[in-house]
């Protein structure tokens, strides 16, 4: 049986952390100023070529995974269908990667107004038993 902990900080080490993200990946952009070594023309071309991610998509970057559950081009931002689709992708990828412990921001709640209880129930229903520990990160 999977141990699920709901808390602002993790009580155990996690192999992977899943962050709530938007289609343009702005939420994870941060606010740190970095030295830019590329020409302004290269940066401008990249910005013009950038395309939004698909709602419901999971973006993996090493141990940081990003759940695309907010669509900034829509008035309702996060939808249950996006969260359901992404949660399914999270668990499929966790099983494929033999992940035993993971952290997941409370999708739809961390930067939205969804119900934490509803999200926790979804995780309880869908979490594969092969994942031993899941920490659901809350803001409070």
C-alpha cells in the first residue's frame, strides 16, 4: 500500500518532484537574473519559435517533472481533465522509471483554486502500489 503524506515539507527523501506548471512554462521560470551569453538575435528567434505545451502534458527534466495543468490562454486556467491526464502520465512514467518515492505539488491547488481533498482522493485512487511513498506538497 502506498503511503501518502500531505504537508508543506517532505518528511522523506523523494526521487522525483512534480511541479505544477502552465502551458508556457512561466511558473518555473523563476525570478533570478542570469548572465546571457547569446546574441539578442538568437534570443529573439527562440522567443518567436517557442510554442506552448499541451495541457495535460508531463515535461521531464531529470528529477524535476512539470505537470502542465494551467492554460494561460483560457479563463478557467486549470481543469480537472488536465489534472487527470497529467496524473495518469505521472504514474505511468514513475512506474517506467521504477520510482519508489515522489513528491507532487497539489495540482490545481498550488497555483490555483482547486480542492486539495479532491486531488488527494484522486492520488489515493490512482497511485500504483509499486510507488511506496507519495508526498503531496501543499502551500500551508
